[in-house]
């Protein structure tokens, strides 16, 4: 397919303006224009898979810069049930999954925090209790029924809001003026999730099949002068997942020639780590069984009004609610790092193949003395997204267009249970003897000797109740204009103002009574329900081992929590706090202006260029509720704890500005082939935890001072200088091949830094009048025992000096010495963040879409290769900076379509990638192993109005696995399973 140059130009303008709030859509409703001037983006509302792929191809072909997209097959009928699942079909886009669904995206190796999501051209707020301080948008909150298309802008554009280094994703919803006339449909589905059936009864939902209903109504009136569209959907889903994990990370790493740990005996280890090898040992092993219920509600109302042919106004309101209830039971064994036997892989990073700790037994018995921990959780969360927006497009002449867009949008996540947003109730039987883990298979096999639940009945131990809260708000106003100054040129210009707010808060109510908070007799034996382990991991290699400790007890969280609260006499400690311990609030105010000049060059080989410049300033103000330090007390030789008063809010500020150029060019070497070149700069703002205000001091100081933590609102955003080259060949009406190269040079990544400060002006007795007097009397400067004895024996009763009884064993004086106004002010080393890291990455993208004539068969496939020299060094000690999310990926989608049937079989693969540089223990890497998933959808059109659908997700029953420095250093392995949907859709 080839478009004349004039039409080609106007199409590119329509696609470019689609990143604004549907300006092109509004213009489509004006008085009839010449066919060559019709904004081509309006033709994307189509029916059928093949036509959907054609529209997506044309979106890519006619864009300025490198743009990919997914287009709805029909109004109210998006190709996938989850938007992130759709996005992963696009080359360069990989997804992170949560509860078996796509939730966040990584684009071209750039992680979720640095990809910007727009809704109809508007910046959206985020809230996610799983990541209180991140910027990543959670696509699981949005249903797909109201979505008309997804546009992924991989190159920079002056007119696009900043924040997307990997890509800017524009989620576009259906508008009544997109398709005049009356259109309505209703759909129903039954969702069967097989994972709910593979759970213990205490966490399992009562039914595995749940309903989903969706509806759409769109109409225009009075000769298309008025329009209204209403969409809504409601879905329930009951699911489960079972995970085996070293949930608190790996202790270490240590060097084999160092005595940092010392529990690998010379004669108790096979292939003991060598002197230069790095090795680690597991902190614990945990098997957990999770039942999840999810209810998702989405709705959107859109009103459009065209008072005159040259003016189109749109008012829309979008609402979504995602409610999740989670129940969990688990079995775990904690290691004490005592005497052990073990076998190891070779170096330079040695990992245990087997690791066994020797645990004492009760006198005259084989019953062990350590704990077999069995916990439970029962919590719920609710996330609501709301967006109210207004858009007006005015075209006073055929060559001049103006647009105003403003919106107020919020995203709020909070607890939806009296037990908080997260919790754990620990129980244990104190009968664990020698404990071993076999890490030689995908599944870690736990073996326990001496267990006797009769001799050591189960009892409640410790507990944690957490309340989390997060809210994001965006107020944004954009003014845009476009002026066709020459036949083949256009000047675009605009300005915007936005205020983005983020609040994240949490509190913990924790009882560290892990040795036993109550007595076994406080609990009837009927509350403990016997279970076996193996059946819940039957698809993971190694779970069939006869050595597996295959017994544990589950229980009802609410029932046992109430028994523990009654038995302890402290019921308030078994509920979450009603106030927050930490409360961080950040505001970013940004103003931006841009100008962009697009032109077509009448040369032998047609050339199109777009040159733009965007200037943006941002002011940051971050306020945090932190405990106020009021004094320092010297209580022992080298311990000077801080005394805290009521929490107070403190505020820090920052400011930055950026000038961001962009250049796009494409050369049409033949009517069906073109080459693209894009250059530009983009930014990604730092995470909220890196810029949050408030200084938090660690409670214990030493003679040489204390430590603390503080964000840095003056952090600059990460800046990326981008180069993109691509070749595109459109060799048939629905066929194309493309090959692209990209490179990103990234600077200003935030790394940890440290500075000296004197927060709260705390006075310390170290170096004070009495301290110096003791030194003058003969005490050495480092002999704190001598100094304390002198002060207590010579100045007892003086301000701040309170002497206790002398220690009977040593004869040394005891008591407290409180810093006084005449004493020095204490110095603190504050850990913070600074712009200090750089990185680069490059990659290749290959795309092929081919339809086999009129056979109805076709294939769409792509592969993305991403590389960076900044990788994690597994053989290196200490904290490291490395790019997370960097992975190769591939998709293969086979389709068939005729008048009655449509079918699509998709395989998505993502290679291994680094997901984090910290695990639960410290600076240890976490790698997500390569993962592939098969999805199937089949449709049958009974007639023009009634159709039926079948969908299967994860039909190959793929498992997910993560590890640390080696494959044997398991972090987690999760078994889920397939889910199936069958439904019907009726069009009125």
C-alpha cells in the first residue's frame, strides 16, 4: 500500500497528534473534507484480526518516528483481555507478571519506572502497594473492553510529556465521534482458573469458575452534533499460586579464605569452596500456598459536542477499581548457622547442592528442639483510579488548529480489610531436628529429622500487621497548536503545566515473639488442619523426591488470630495500627513549552523530517513524617541510643530543567520501502523513595557518631541520548518486514551516597566537659569504660548523669549520661542518593508480518536483542549498579480467519534478566529465568450480531523461577497453571 505524498503528510500529522487527547478523532467529525485530507487514523476502527493487523501496520508505516501499536478488532473488542499482554506482542516490549497477569512493562531494556503511560494523551498517576515508591503504571487495573488502540512511541517527540525513556504508551479509548451512529454490545464470559483447584482448603476459594460481563453503548445525535459513549465491565477471578523460596535471601557472599562465617567444617563439606571462591548459604526455606480473589470494575462515560463545524469538545470520566483478597499458608525452616554438612558446586561462585545444619535433640529423645514454622496471612487491598478530563479542538481555518486539554486524575491504593494491607501470623512446632535442603533440582527439597507434632504441639509465635497507603494525583493542562505554513510543511507548538503528587505511607504492628507468644494449650487441636506439600508442586522438577518433608498444618487466620489475641491479653497487638509510622508526600510542578517543524522534501527520494525542541522546568517539594530525635543517652561503653519524641514533618526541595531536542527523518527509497533515522533526548524521573524528604535517624549511635537516611529531592532525572535506525519493507497489502537498531546513552542514574550532617542539633556527651575532664585525669581516648567510671564516680547527680548499681562481675559503674546543651552536637553520616551512574544499551528489533494470500492464514513474529556492558558481576562483593530488566524477547503469533472462524495461537518468550540487585538479605542479585507462554483464542461468528469466544492463557503450564548468583542459589520457583474463558458477545 502506498499513499501519495500530500496524503502521507496529513496522515503523519494525524498519527502524531494522537498522543494528545484524541485531537485527530475530534477532527474526524468536522464537515466533509477532501478524501486526501481525511485523517487516516480514523480508519483503524475495524473488524477482524487481519484488518486489525493491517491497521497496526499502517500506524507504524505512516508515523513520524518509530511507532508500534495494537488496534481493536471492533469497537469494544480489544484483542487481549489484559493490556500488558497485548503490549508484549510488540517488539522490544517485555512484561512483569503478577498473579498470572501482565502488570508492568519493560521497553528495550528500560525498566517500568522509566516508561510513561498516557490515557488519551494525558499523563496518568500510579499507585501500587507492592511498590510504594515507584512510578510504574499497573496495567492490571484497566480492562480492555473500552480501549480502541495502544500506541507505543519508541522515539522522542517534542509534543509528548516527558518521563518515557524506554517508550511512551498512549492508551486510547473509544469516542462516539470516532464512529457516528448507534453501536452497542454486551458480552458475558465464564472464567475458569485451574490454579484455584491446586490449593489447601484454608486458602482456596469456593469456586474456580467466575463471571465477567461487559457492555458498550455509543451513539450520535442531531446530525452528529452530540455524542455519548458509555462502557463498563465487571470481572471476578479466583486463582492461586504456590511458591518455594529462600524468602529472606542468601547470607553472604563470603570469600572462602575469610572467617566471616566459619560454619563450613573442614571435614563436613564435599568440594568445599576454595580460598578465592565466593559462597553463600540460605537464610531459610519457605513453601507458601496462596489463594487470591480479584474483582475488577471499569467504566467510562464520554460526552462530545460540536456546536459548529470547526469546534469539537469532549468531556470524559474514567473509573476503575481493582480489589484483591489474599489468603496464604506456609511452611518454613530457618537456619541458625551452626554446625553443618554440605556439598558444593565449583567456583568462582560456589553454591550449595545440599546444605544440612545439625540441630540438637531433646535429652533422651530423637525429637528436635528448633522450630518448624507454619504461618498464615489474610489481607485485602483496593486500588481506585479516577480521571475527569475536558478537551476542545478548534480549527478556525483549514491551515490552523488549536487544542486545549485539561484533566484531574487520581490513583489510590489502601487496605481493604480490618487485618491491614499485609500481615503474617506465625505458628510453630518446636520439634525440628537436623534440617537439609537439596538445591540440585528446580525445586528445593526440604528434609527435616525428629519432627513430632504430638510431642510439640503447634502454638502461635510472632506476628506482623502492616497498613500501607499510596495515592497519586495529576493535574495537567495542555495547549497545542498546528499551522500549515507551506503546502508540505507544518509548525507545531504548545505549552503545558502539570502538578504531580505522590503520597506513600505505612505502619507496622510487630510482635517479635518468635520463640512462642502463647502456650500450645491455648489452641484446640481442631484448628490445625493436616496437609501435604508435594501435590502443590507436582509440575516442578524435584518435587517428587522421597526426601521431601511432606507434612504441615494449615489454619484459618481469623480464627487463630482471635484465639491468640484472647490468650495473650493484648488484643490491640493483633490488629494493624490506625496511624502511620512513615508518611512521605512529594509534589512535582512542571512547566513545558515546545516547538516542532515538520516538512516533506520534494527530492528524488521523498524525505520527511520533523525537528523539535522541548524545554521543561520542574520544582520538587518533598515532605515526610519522621520520628523527631530529642536527645542522646550514653547507656553502655559504646552504645548511645537516641531518644525520640513525637513524629514531625520535615520538608526538602529541589529543582531542575531540561532542553530536549528531537529529530525524525524517513526516506522513501521505493514506494514500498523506507529508512528511518531518529535522534533525540528523553528523561525519566527518579523514584519517589529516592527524592522523598525527611531525615530518618537510626536509633543507636556510637562514640564516633550516628547514621541515618534521607532522600534527595534535588536529584536530576535520568537522561537518555537516543539513536534509532530502521529499515521497513511493506511488500504486500498486509505484509511487512522491518529491521531496527537502537542505542541509548544513559546518564544521571541515582546511586547511593553519604554526607555528614547534624540533624535535630542533638548534643552528645562524647567530647563534652565531663568527657574531657576524664581524659585529663588519665583515661585514654578510646577507653570508654574508664571515662564512664570517672564521670559516674565524680559527677553523679550532675545534670544528665544518673548512676546505677555497679556491675557485680566487673565492678564498673553503670547508668546513663545524657547530652547537655554545653556538649558538642553529634555528627551523623546520612545515606542518600546522588546522580553518579552512567550506562549505555543497544539492540536490534526484527519484525515480520505475513498473510498467506486469501487462505486465511497468517503469521506475525518479532525478536528483540538487547545488550549492555553494564552487567552484574556475580563474582564481586558489595553493592553494584547494573541495568535491571534487560532481556531478549520474542513473539510468534499464528492466525486464521474466515467469515465464521477466527483463531490465534501466540507464544511469548522472554530471556533471563536481572530483576533486582538486592534480595531479602542484602546486595545479592535476583535473576528471573527465561520464560515462555502459550495463549490461544478462538472465535465463531454465529451471525453478524452474535459471536462466541474461547480463550486459553498459559496453556503450557509454564513455571517461573528466579535465582541469585547461580542457578542453584534459588530465590523462588512458582507453579501456577492455565486459565480458560468461554463467552458470547451480542451486537445490537
